[in-house]
C-alpha cells in the first residue's frame, strides 16, 4: 500500500444509526481484507464485527447547537488527538460515517496530509446547509451516497461519488413478518401497538419523550388496552426514558427495552418517531408514523433559517409528498401528537396506501451496499481484491 506507514483503515461513526450502518461495512471489509485493522471511534455493533474503538461512540452523540457548545472542548480534543495520531501513523484510508460536523474537519486535515478520505452517507445538502458542498470538495476524496438523486449533486460539484443504495433496505425484509415479531414480544394479535422512538441522543429524549409519553397517555384514554413499546439505543437512554415515564405517570402496558427496534417496528401499528434514520426504518417496515422533532429555541431558529424543503422526515422527502404527518417544535403538543397517532392507528385505507408507497420506496433503495462501499474504500487504500 503505497503512501501508508500503518496499513489500516481509520473510521469514525458518531451515533447509533451510524454504528448500525458502519457495522455492515466493517463486516464486509473484514471479509475482503481480514488482516487490515479497522480503528477509530465506533459503537457496540462495530465492535461486535471486530472494530478497534479508541473512543466510545457516545462521546460524539450530541444534539443541536446548544449541546455541541457544552461539549465542544472535549470534542475538539478528541478530534485533535485523532488527527495527530493518524497523520503520524498514516492509515491507508479514512472513512467518516455520517457525523459530518465532526468528520469533515478531520477528513480535510487528513486529505491535505495525503491520506485518502471517504465519507459514507452524504449530509442532507438537499435539505439544508447546501454551502457545505465546498467543504466536502476540499475534504472528501470519494463520497458514498445512499439515495439515488444525490449522485447528481456531487457530480455537478466535481466530487467523486458512488450511489451504494441504503444498507437498511437490504437488512429489513421487503414483507415484514408482523405475526412473528408479535410472538417474539408476546403481544396478542388483537391489541393495538404504538411504538415510541424519541431518538438516540440525550437531548432528543429530553425534548421528545415527555411529549410522546403524554400523547400515549391520551391515546390510552381512547383505547385502554393499547400496548406501548419503546426501544432505546442504550442503558443510559433507557434510564432517561423510564425516569420521564415515571414523571408522566399513569401509563399502562408500557415496555421499554434496550435494542429490539426492528421487532418493535415489525410488530407495531404505528410509530411516534423522532426525525432521523429511524423514520426510514419505519418506512421500510411499511408502518404509518407521526414524525416529530424539537430542539432548544436557538438551535431551532438557526436550523429553520437554513432549511430548503417543506419536510424534515426522510419518508416525505424521498416520496416527494407529505405521506406522513410531521409535528415539529411548538406544533408537537401531546394533544396534536395523540390526534395524529390515533388517525394513523385507525385509518385502514391510509395504512394500505402507506404500505404500497413504502414498498415502492424499498425497491428503489435496495443495492448490495456493503459490497459497493467496500470496493471503493479498498481501491482507494490500494488494497483492492
């Protein structure tokens, strides 16, 4: 491997969705180049595939500008340490998995130092902060995108790009087995099931969990037998969510668990979900949903000023229509969330339309993502098979 003093692949993933996506890539890279070390920042799914994590992924899981400011000294120190170590050790290639605000600066320094850089999953330039394309052109040797329309954006900007499909489309069954998922979770066929997914970051759970739980309480006034399931990213989020549930009080049939989001999505009738990758997972499971998000007021004001599209949820953006409701910031009241979720729970015609459109979306996104991404990475590392 010419130019590499320390044949290896550096990698940084910054949150649970990135951990899931990167773990598939780590598995494929290990299969194609089993002796090549993969090192950097990753989560438990990456570690399970043999990734060497120098820092835990949770160090990067911050939410909104206010959260970033609170953690900025530590984040800058971690990034500086990684930059200096990799510039000294000179890995064969660096792969940034999502976490663009952290990874682009790191990628820029490494690329200027002669280390090829790959970014896996382009940021939402088509939704907000399109000016980042200039940073990307300077920082990224090759961009891997997961939505087909993104290719043209990077080609027009002179950034090498490959459409690899979305890896979740290859993991989630085209026809989910709801009966099997309900048996696993011991949910009777006759019960309605509401999934609550208020996010994987502390700030997201802090802002959304109280609203979601209060909405669920209102829904149980309409259907006392309603089952509520809340899959959490880790033990910290579970403890945070359960403390919030205790404060709200009065909820019945509430089950909070670590992991298990795919079983919950397969089993449920509808989802109250934070905007993000989880909305795409819910769409691939063909589930009706209500998308929500809330931030500190300053962060929200900044983000809304930079937004380009009428939607924030991936299902609406990818379908190019308001196929599922979005209730954001001040509009995300418990009553509004409950009313929208009740419609999603009870409108069978809407559920059938959702299933049809999301099946079409699934077919559009499925590719051999890990193989396509690994091929690009190993070619840049001069380690092609």
